């Protein structure tokens, strides 16, 4: 329920606190959002996010609703000022109180250290590989220092996102290398090539996204590009001139392997291990 929908409810009253799963929560408590399955795009985006309770209100039917602002929202202060778009309402069964061990590290807004960026065009067959991987990652509980975003073909949005100073960026995309369809690759791009004076001009296309072009644009915008990994998948088809909805069977079968591979890479990075792509089986997407 968004702010405008909430304003349609009349005779709402404030509630001091409520109990969820035996834990008392009130204004200022930190919770994890668990929207009901089968929701819209916004529910998918908010699933698993950490938020702070801004208010607890009861409607005229006696049902309680919890208003929250996202801890990671750079405009969260607008939510506290009751501005639409930065304040969300959930039923009590859609929020999960944080355990005491989780409260301390999330009590202040954490700046994500790792960006997982899904890239691809859903109308071009296997080019949607990166989009599908991040969609499934939305249902995986990841550390708070990780941000997962479906950028699709929005190259400028990805370039701008790099301004947030991520320590590592994991790009997930279809990546033709002449191997069998569904083969996974973990590539450590040579970022020094971005400064090559003979490199192609930094241009972002409006209907496609070339990861290296995006990195060149970011560098041209004086954005520091740090550690970058590309998780690629060998495509079978982009659908030809007319395009195609849906992944080929071989690439579809590789998606779950890719999700596990992303998790493994994230764990290695956060544990302080130096990532080495040779430690991964590119055909199975699993650690050797």
C-alpha cells in the first residue's frame, strides 16, 4: 500500500506498539520487509529490505498497518516528512522484527559495498539472462552490504549508480565466447583498458547495454571504477530480427547455477578472500 492509498483510509488511529512473533516493535524499531508472494514490481523490489518503523496506525476496521522508511533510501528523510514515494505501509504479517544481533549493524544506514547489476533486454531471448538472475536473487537473503539491481538496458542509470562508491561491482550479462550455450564465465575485466586513448568513444546506446561502454562512460564522468567482475553466460539465441521472449532451455538451466555462483563470489569478497576466477567451474557455476 502506498501513501496515496493510505490517505483514502479514514478514522485511522495511532498505535503505540504491537507484538510480532513474540517481539514488541514500535516507532524506531528496525524490521525486514516480507511482502506477500505474487505482488507487483514494487513488492519484489522491497522484499528483504531493512526498514525503520515510522508509525503504526489502525484503520476503521481495527486492522493495524505499519508505516516504514527504507534504511537504504537516500531520500528517507522525505518519508519521515510524510512525502509520497518514500514511505510504505505493510500489514503486520508482512514485516519481520530483526534479531538483537542484526539491530546493531543496521541501526545506521549502511552503504552497500557490493553492487550486483543485472543487464539485458527481456525482448531478445537469452539477452535477458542477467535480468532473470537478479530477479531470482531478490528472493535470496543477502548481506546488508550487497545491493542487487535490475538495470536492464539503462546504461546511464548503471553509470550513475557507480557514483555510490561500491568496492566491487558484479555485472551479470549474456556473454558470447563461442562455447556451448549455458556455459558460465567469471571474467575480471582489465580496467586499465578504459584509459586507452585508442579505445572506442564512451557512448551508451539507448536500446542496448554494453558493460565496457558503460564503464567508459562512468570513467568519462570522473567516477572511480574500482573492482569489477563480469558473470557471463553463453547465449543460444537472441531471437533474430523479431526478437524472442523467454530464455532458451540451456540458458534457463544455467540461471540457478549463476545465482549460487553470485552468492559464492559475494561470500568470498566479504570474507576478505581475493577473488580468483580460476577457482570456479565455468560450465557448472560451482566452486571447485
